[in-house]
């Protein structure tokens, strides 16, 4: 299944697409902060916020000098029915493990729809 960008938080110039296949997930992003570290997460906000990394740790990619980035990883469980979005989160400290200072407001979100 292919998902186009449906929601951008913080940066209206950002965009991209996501593909979730039977065995992998891939993201193509553009318009993000240049030369920066981002991580990719499956997220569910209700009944309370919960997330899990999309693929294998550290779930990250680095953007180029134009703010473009690609992420591709093997995926464990199918996200359909359990997770409602894929979120790409900026890590301004450069440490993908530093979730305390992650900036979801500078993210791209893809809504998951499927069976």
C-alpha cells in the first residue's frame, strides 16, 4: 500500500510519500530541515499515545543539504488496525535515541488506511 502525505506539522513546505509492504516500510521525504537526523515511528494517539519504531533500531535517516531523505527498513508486524499513522520526527540534538528533545511538531505524518 502506498500513502501520500496527508498531514504536515510545523513546515508546510515538507512532503513526501510512504510505502508499507508485506515485508518493509519506506519513506521518501522532502522539504525537511537540511543535514538533520529524523526517526520513523508507527503511532496511535487513542486511547493514549503509544508508538513503536518502524523497522529496525535506530529507525533513522539523515536528510541531505536540500532537506530530502529516504528511509527503508524491514518491518515486523503489519500496522493496519493497530497503528493510525507513520510519523517522521526531527531530532535537533542529532541523537536518534533522544526522544525527550525530539520535535514532532516539525514532522511529517502519514495516515494509515488498510485492512
